[in-house]
């Protein structure tokens, strides 16, 4: 399974944000929704082999980990408002979706959990090894920061596990774009290796 | 300049759509907004060397070409609602933005105009040549269809100009994801060629 972890420093942790103001009242919930869209959607299909964990550190009850699993997700559209509405439902613990979970665990607890299941971590980092020089391992976890970046202490924590710092080149992309590019790189390598 | 042309079969051509319902009342204006975001945004910056033309064929007054120019765009945020609000303003001919134009010309008129300025066209096509086997020309125009695809007669029209059909591999991506991947491929080649 392809897994993504987004550290979302401002994403709110209560359902009282406004769907009409995802950047402001949602604490950049627009960015979060775009990352979820890019992690899980293909044209006319959902990537059943992918999931994304949003680690929300915004007000009022951080941390909260909101996970979207392509394998079991049902009835969600790829637009920002619809994805955010499902996050709102999940935070309010109403209208359950089999593909969405909410847990009050921290970034480090999530990383420990994934590591205990044998995950290999790729940390997106501008000074990392260029992705084109690497063979990417299947069933990996890609760790990304939001517009404010991954805090140094959290990066250090991941770096205690089996990991590699990787870079997508010299351009500085939005987190959501990084996810699209990572899928693209993985898709191409899967195609090559199956030829 | 990197240019993208999106044929948006259902995108509405009047400002009376609801910002709360971009997929429905906007005729997949969510998809349109995501394509604009991916064509023009980097992390904390706008791509000044890029533009995107949305050719809207939805009700009630098609066709309309809405163009977003990174070079002159001001005050727009990358979230779907904000981009859609600017499209609404532009269609209503109020609150001008120097980076947004609206014209009542057709897809074919737009293609003719770009061709007359010497554009080379890349048509995104599942049966096209794999992008990894190509040297991409600078200052090209990439032509994409929306979720319903590019109509066959419009594709034939572009194919009368200097062009190449290209593919991003065997996965079928959202139009907005294709734009991100095209930028990524171009960015990498620019880096290599400047080394």
C-alpha cells in the first residue's frame, strides 16, 4: 500500500470550521483536501491501494490523525468542499464513512505505529537524494510537511526509523503537487517492472 | 511560456453558478479550478512563465475562453472557491484582475490564434508517444480534455497544426494531475539542460 503522512500544523481539530472558508477558519483545510484528492483519485476511479493520514495540529484539540483509505472510501467527491465536509462529519463523529477514521494520537505515535508494521519512510526534503537516482520501495510511507514545513524535531523522530530523505528536484512544489508527482513516479516504475 | 488549454465541456459560461456547488451548478468548475491551481502555483509563489486557457462549453453562452496568466495575476489564492470566485467576477465583467481575461471565442479560434504565433501543440492522449521518450520543446501548448475528454473533431483540428500526441504512461490521471506532471517533467528537463 502507498501511504502518505501530511503534517498539517494549522488544520483545525474541531468540526466548527466553515466550508465557505477552508483556508481561514479551517486552518488551510483547502490544502489538506487537495492532498487527499491527489493521494486517492484517478480519472473516474479511486486508488484502492493508497491511503493518507492527515496529522492535524490546529486549534482547539490537537493532535488528531484523520486517515482516508482508498480501499474502503465510499461516496466522496474529489472537490475540496466535499472532502472538507467529510472531515467535518468525521470530527463531529457523525455520518460515518468506512474509509475515514479519526484518532487522537500524535504524529510520533502514528510514525511508531507505522514503523512497528515494518514501514520504510521517505521524507520529502529539498536537500534529499534526487528521486530519479533511487529505486523506490513498494509499500512505503511518504512524509510531507504543509506550507509551513515539517517541524525539525518531527523530522528527526522519523529519521530514527528506516528512512531516506528524497527530493523531487530544484522546484519547490505545493505538498499536494508532491503527492501527484510521487504517484506518477511510482506508477511509471510499476509499469517498467511489470514489462 | 508554458501554456495549457483545457476543453471544459460542461463549465458554465455565466456568473450565476453557486460557489457552494462548483461540481453541479458550476458544471465541474471544481475541476477547472484545480487545473488552474496546478498550472500556476508553486509553493509560496506563482509560476510567472505559465498560463492556462479554459475553453468553457457549458450553458448558457458557449463558447467562452477564460485565460489565467501567471505573469500578471494578482490577489488570487490557490483554493478552488477563490479561483472560482475570480472566474465568476470575470464572467460578470466586474472586479478586474490583470491576470484574467474572458473572450467569446471558440476552441478552434483559440488554437488558430496560438498557432499563428508559432505554437507547437502537445495533445494529451492515452495512445500518444510516451513522454519519457520525447524531448519537449520550450514554449509549447499542452491541450487537455476534461473528465469527458477532448471531442474527436477538436482533436483533429489541433492535429492540423504542428503537434505531437503524448502520453503520461498507463495510468489514467485527472486533467489537473496531468498538468502537475507536465510541469514536473518540464522542470526536470530545464534543470538538466542548465547544468
